[in-house]
C-alpha cells in the first residue's frame, strides 16, 4: 500500500468513527470491525503477529473471514483461542512431520519397523484385479486434520459459524466446477482443512456435493464475506507474495507455478481495493513452504501491524470496554468434552482390530494426547490411507467416531528395492528385490509376505505371520527361505578362499510384541544345504550343511530414522542351540548381540555408539558358523584379512552431520561424518584378552535418497590397510 493510500484509508476510517460518535442522548455505537486474513501457506503465520498487535491496541474483532492458512488462524481466533496460544503452537509444532501422513518411525509397531529392514524404494504399489495400482501421491492430511480437530474440540455441537464467539467464514474452491464455496456451518476443523487443501499437495476434501480445494484460487482475501457478515470497516491482512524468479520461468514447473499464481494475484488486488486498512507483512524473502521459520514470520506480522498502528488505533476501545470484550471470548471456551460412546468405521477390516487398539474409553473426558496415540496404533497397521476422528453430538451425547479409510490400492502391496556394495579391492555385491505383501487374510489380520531377490545372492523367502489376538500383541509365524550365495571361506588362520553356499531353511516360532519398541520370540529352525569351494589356497572339500535347533531372539528399536538417525536405540540379541536330535550335524551354540544408540549433538549432528559381541558359548561349531567382523558397515578397511573365530567383539563411535537438503523429489538430507572403531576375533573361545584388538577408522559422505541411503567412504585400519567403498542399503 502506498503512503497516500494508507493515509486516505486511515482518514476515512477515522471519519467513520467520528461520524458514528453519538450525541449525549444517543446509545453509544461503534463500527463493526471485520478481520480478513489471506492465504499464503507458511506466510500465514504472520497473521498471528498481527493479532498480537491488535490486542495491544485494543482493537476488537467482530467478524473474521479467511482463506487457506488465513482460514486456520482466523478459525482458531473465532473459536476463542488467543494469539499467544497460537504463537506457542507455531513455535512448538514439528511442521515437517505434520505435513506428512504416517506416524513418525519411533511410533510404529515393531512389526512395521521390520518391514523396512531391507532397502526399498519409498513407493508402495498395490496389486488389484485390474493390475498394479498406485497411491494418489497426495498428502491425505492425516496429522493436519487431527491437529485442527484437537484444537477446535470446544466447537463440537456448534452447527453454524455465526454461533462461534466471533462469527466466521472461510472460502474453498469446488475443484469440479471451479466455483467459490463459502463455508459457514458444520465442522469448523473440516472447513479449515478444506480451505487450505493446496491442489497437487493435499487431497481434495469432500463436503456435501462438493469436492473442495484451496480457496485462494477464487478469493484469497475474502473481503466480500466480511461485508456480508455486517462489517462496517475491513482490516485486511495480505500475506500473499507476488515475488518470482525470472530464471524459474524458463522451466516447465516454474511456468505452471506462475500460471497458478496469476489468478490469485488478480483476486487479491480487487479485494484490497475494498479494505479500510491493509496490513501487508514483509514475507517475500521467505519461501512460502518454509514452515520452520514460523517465529520470524510471526515477528514480521507484528512489525507490519505496528507500522500501521495509527490507522488501526482508530478502532480501539477504551481499556475497560476491551477487557469486557476479551473476557467474553475467553470465558466461552468449555472444558474437554466427556466421551459418552465410541463407534468405529473400518471397511474391509474387522472392527475388533480397531477397537482393540483404542485406549480411549467412554465415560471419560477426551484426552487428545491419548487419542493421538490410539490413531497412530491404528494407522500403523499398514492398511489404512487415513484414520480420523469425529466428535458428534447426538441427542445431547458426545459420540466419538473413529473412521479408518482403507487404502484404495490395498490390501495386497508390492514394494521393490535394491542394494549395492563395492570397494576398490574388486569386491562387489548387487541385489534387486521385490516383495509382495498380502494383508488382512483373516479377522485377526494375518499376513503373507513373499520376497524374490536377484543378484549376487539370489533367493526367495516366504513368511506367514499370524496375530493371535485382535491387537496383535501375540503372534506366530512360519518362514521358508531358499538362497544361493557367494562368500569368503574364513578360518582361524585367515581367509582361505571363496565358495558358494546353497541353503534351504525353515522356521516356526511364536512371540510377543512389546508395544512400539520391542519384541521377543522363540522357535525351532531346520536347514539343509551344500557348501562348494570355488577358489581356495588350501585343500577344501565340499560340505554338506545340516542345521537344526532352537532359537530365541529379543529386539529393541526406537530409532527415529533407519538411514541417518537422530535419536533412539536399535539392538538385537539371539541365542541358537543346534542339536543332532533336531537335524544338526553336531551339538553347538551361538550368541549374537549388536546394538547402536544415537545421541543428538546440536541441531544437525549426531553421535552414534555401536557395539557387538558374538560367542560360541563354550562349543566348537563348524567352520561355516565361525564369526567374522569385516564387512561394509564394520571394519571395512580390514576386508582383505578376514579371520574367522569362535568369539568376536566390536565397538565404534561415529559422528555424522547434516550439511544440506536434497530436493523433495530426490530425498532428504546430505551428510558427512567420521568413525573410529576397534574389534577383535578370537580363533578359540579359550583365548582371552583384548591385546590383539585392531583399530580402524574412516571418513564418509552420505545422502538420504528416494532409492535409500547411499554412502561413499574411505577407511584405514591396522597395518596401513585402506579401503575405498560405496554402499547402498540400510546400515542397521
């Protein structure tokens, strides 16, 4: 706004107030102030700063309208939420996590975490009768919808937005007709969610006969709606930005983005002409999707409002009158509603599986944090596209509805992935894999998973996993696997050659899941195969491999990310007892432990502590079951002197730092780091002492890509051994 226009607008507003000033015999009457908040994605956080200054200046708001992010801020303010509360939400919410659908990894069940142990492309496809089906590619708004509903619980039972503490309207676009839809009743949270459903990013929101997307396409600064609500003066806050880069217009995506922005620019310009006062925070230098800079945007909004303090003060109330106004708004907010009954909707899935995962109970006040955990437990079952809640009023009772919408491309899914390891010594492995995962085979949620792997270690694996209760705490499984692998033949004397192992094995087990963080299982296993020496430097005969025994495993996994973690722990322990009566060629035991703990070290760095211990527990197993340490994730620099033994120990400390971000289509972060490690293999368990421990270390660079984590590094070890390597796959 130019200085001339600002002065003119302020003078007109002041003239209106003076003209409305009553004579001593008249009842005092002030103009109705309408607050209009524009869309602008993250730029909408600046609205909160403007609201803070309006409160400082004692400017009342009689009606509120908004579009997109303006509808969210405006709707919350209309429901009685203070600007200070909104600023706290802006500063404490993890917006990167909120603008995704799935729960964070540390909230997944242990079973679902195991699904990602192999490296898969971040794309889940479905196998249907019509062929391969794909997700829409859009964000369904699972977490965003939950937050909006949680913040507006006090509005449950209010049908008309005229009955809110401040009358409210928001604008959306009908994606079918292209027409404007003004939302004035129903669920406040769903209205806000529809108004900010950015096309191409969020899924459209069905509402009655309409399919709704972001309202900025038709009216990004909804002045008309404020006028229709009876506003006499309009305070418009415009956070839309017309800044663009001419260089980007040379690209296809840049042209499309600019074409989408032009109609928004036009409708905003028309709306600004009808506003009494326009506050335009300086936001053009901040990307519209940079939600991490919410604090700065709130500050920019406050600065812009203070710059217009003279014009805005024309609408100020006396201190006592404004205090009464604010007390009316804040006193309206009710206590958390009591849940009188719970209903579940889950087409294609036995509702008892959904109900069993709910800890929210009827007869108690609704606990939003507990409900969030409930919905996460349901969502992580892996078969639902969205899991939402609605709180409805039915004949004076509060009915909590849990609505779980199945994935349209399920419940049989296909995932593909790959792995690659290579170093400058000529060692390399390549794997290509595909997994078919059929879910919900029965009322308890049985699963069948089949994986085909091609490359250096071809094979096939099939597992039938059967929960034994509706929540999935107890389970049993049957697994069969066939593989052919090339590997080194390592003995206590060192590396003696290479061979091929062909192995057919199966296992039956049962266990218990320990919530999202752990699992314990035990069972019996049987395997048979052949070990064929290919190239050896000593005479080595073909081996008949006969294995049979019992085993028990325990696992813990609380890592927030399996590629480049920031915090959490992953650890596993396994005990194996091979016995002739179960088909083994001899009687021997093995114990294996490995764990990693991630500790944040500042905003972008992480310290990783890793350790491992492997032991034959007093027995003497055959040579192909001896322990070695060197691979691409442990002691890589010592890969040329692999020694096999009856006991092995390993410890390492690593530091990794995120130095850049990848474009969303390519992945997430870019990292650099270093590792110091040490380990030892004991040829015989009776040997003691750590005097033969081999130190090693190295530097690496990595990237968290859509194909999986990729590492390239340099390692140096005992005796000057060095290694250059590239690794694609999960490190844990």
